[in-house]
C-alpha cells in the first residue's frame, strides 16, 4: 500500500487535500480571497514555471473538468500552488484551513502582504 497512486496532484499531502476539498465548498468570495492569497506565493516559484502556468491557464480556462477550471483566477492559483515547493504548499494549506475554520478569509489578505 506504500506505492499508492494518487489521482489528483494534491492527494499525496493530507493537509493540502483537506484544504482544497474544503475550499471547493466555500463561497465564491472566499474562493477569490484564497486565490489571491495563493497567487501571492508566485515569488516562491521560478519564473519559467510561472510562464508555463500562464500558458496552461490560457489553454484550459473554462474547458476542464476540475472544480477550479471554470474560474481563470482560481485555475491560475491552483497551477501556481501545484508548482510551488511542497513546504510552500503545506504552509498555504494550513493558512487556508485556519482561515476557513475561523471563518475569517480576510486574514489571508494580511498574510499575502507579509
């Protein structure tokens, strides 16, 4: 069972998986705040990766089957998060979970400015 294959890119980290599954259930306003926060992480992702992400978002925006494909900002955020280092993914997931638990998504706006 240690070679379990995961279906989605975020399934291999239980915290990231929980954060994104709960984020999917949030209001559009809360999703937008989370997307802006995630996009603020782009400084931790290499520039060539960011350029590839922009190409992916142009190509797949509103065409995919994933819950975030229909929103170009959320698609960009998820692709950035996917490309981020695992430590950055985990920190972002924990901050998003905490904001949802406290019903204070605005706290993410403060985090992206730090």
